[in-house]
C-alpha cells in the first residue's frame, strides 16, 4: 500500500516567535523554518511501516509557498520516496488544506494517511478530522502506537481517561501524537540523494480546489507579561488572596 504523509512548514520550535509591528501576524522574514514536529513523527512512522514491509511507498505532501520545497526535501532525506508540493501563498487554512489533500488522495489512492495531530503554529487540530469527513474514511486521532495487519490498522490513542485501543479498516487516517516514536536524523548521503528524488508541483486550481481564506485575522498581539509573585504569611492570607484577588475559589 501507499502511505501519504501531509507535512507543514512552520517556524522552528526552538525560535522565539515575534509579532509584527503592525500586529497583522508573526514575523516570518529571516526566521528559521522547519518541519512541524508532529509531522516529523508521522514521516518517521511511515518510513518504519515501509521498512517493516507494510508499505510499498511513502509520499509526502504539503500545501504552502514555494519555500516549502525545503521541508519536503527534509522528509525525502529522512527516507520518503517522493514528494508533492501544492503551491499556495499564504499557506491555506485547515479546511482548504483538507480539500487539497482529498484531491491528492483521489489521485494517489493511498491505503493510509498519516499526519501530525496538529501544527505548532495554528494549533488547530482540524485537518485530519476534516479530511476524514470529506473522504468518509475511518480515523484514529492522538495515536501513540500503530500496528498494521493486512487490511486492519490497530492503534492506541491517548484520551483523557488513559489509553484507548481501536481497530481501523483501510483506507484510514491516523493523526499521531508525540509518544509514537523518535524521528531519525537525515544523514549527509541521504540529504544528497534527496535532491534527486521526484518532487511534483501542482496548484490548487489544477486540483480543482478553492483555497480562498474564510477567516480574517483581526489582530495578533503578544500575551500579557506574567505578573510578579507575592509572598503570604499565613494560610488564611493565601485563601483570602485566592478568593478575593485571583477569584479562583
């Protein structure tokens, strides 16, 4: 089977995000970008499935600006077989991304779609679920363990009460969580080989998808600075402050 892995280009997780002076968004110029950490985990798991003989091909896909080719090449260097870039600038919203992915799924016919549970920039946690609704496929979210047996995908997902084990019938969608695996580093030889791996480019229009934004960002501001702490001399004073100042009890 084919495994399709949607990925996203985001600001590197180790970089401090800065708000633009006009408060229309965050600063992206001259900022280090990288693959979304949850997407890295999805790519790693797809490669492991191929190495275990459960998959024949791993395809990575992203919808975003031309610079997203760098992120795709990173996934190819990790071990993915080929890549697809759907050029769209700015990067589409989750529903538009889900529609783009549906068009790619219809084109590639994968047996499994593996993607991160969310991106660390928008934190929307929507694309996988929306894609499941558009395709009518079964889905397992927040997955920390995957086991493929023939046409059945057994997953362990993290829920508020602990762990839940479910079975999905292929074709299926799985959104992965942090504890699934530890992504590998791309070696220098593989980075060089990735430059020669196929990378196809499409536009949303060519796929018949409208990626016009449906949301409007009114303002982006920094979170308020954390107030200094205060010392109390007794439990009674602490309770008084929690009740009358913080109003949490």
